[in-house]
């Protein structure tokens, strides 16, 4: 009964309860945000063990820092910032920007974090094949951690520039700068692949997939944002 009641309360009400010593209220906050935080962490880290560690670190840190949480702030953005810091610490500790796409995983949630689904039948939301998905994954994972984090938060999770800045603890201009560099890199990486696929580093594209990858490159080039099908798929993954 208590759990049902808590699920009907807003984040603000739960934070107030949790700050008053109700552990069940914080448990409900963790339940609400566990999946999305996991997806953010996994998209930045692409490593099962590091993601699980960072997820635990995120909510332990949030629980400890909760007494200092400002009630005029938004809990979701606050916990995203803690998660982003945890992910970047893990990424820097590994001293690598590129995680193998063939990294073995037995974690269903980890695999689903990047699964792509049918966005719709409209031209801007074509179904991306597994091959195209791998191209996009590889390009995103080749980004430096700070650029990757900004791209995931802003272009995948669709936080605003201000929310992304707050989540990363940087200025809006710094976010925009990192996003610009990330988009230029992705446009160049995908464009080079479409124009001149390298058999050793990449799988050879079939004509249909090449056309889809070319469209993605044009969309990133024209709009400066990831195609809506990628953003929608990321939000839908559970």
C-alpha cells in the first residue's frame, strides 16, 4: 500500500520525504530513474561491468548527497549529472575512447540499450539495419568521452542544452562546442565509411544499407542532430 502511494507522488514530494528520512521514498526515486540512468551509462561506457559499477555508484552518491539537494532543482537532471560524472570517471580510468563492438555481453539490458526499432514508415524514420546500427555505434563510441556524453544526453536523450550543461557541470557554450565537434566527427566518420568502406576496419555495406547510411550522414550534415529514428529507438530500449 505504501509503495503504491509513493508511486503516485511527484519527484519533488518523494525528495522531501527522502530528506525527511523515509528510505522507501528514495527507493521509489531510484526505481523511476534506474532504467534511464542505466541506458545513459551504458551508451557512454559500452562495458557491462563498468556500467553496473557506475549505476551503483550513482545511486549511492545520490543517497549520500540528498540532504544537500536544492529543492528548486530538478531531481532528474541532478541524478543525470551524478551518473555522467560516474561514467566519465570510469571512461577515463580505462584510458580508452573506443570499445569493441564485439565486446561479449550476456546482459539483456545492456544489449537492448542500443537496439534499434522501427521508428515509422516515414522517410526520416526508415528502419535501420543491423549493419547501419553497427556503423553508428562504432562512430559514437569513437568519440572522446566528454563529447560522447554530451551527444548521448542532448541528441539521444533529448535534454536541452541547458539541461545537458547542468548534467555535465559545464556551461551551455561548452556543451554546444562539444556537440559541434561530435557532430562534425560523426558526419566525417559515417561519410568516409559510405564513400570508401574499409574491409579491415568495417564490414562491407550492401547497397541498401549504404543508401541508409548515406541518408544518416546527410541528416547529421544538414541538421546537426542524430536522426529521429536513433533517438526514438534509444528512448524505447528497456
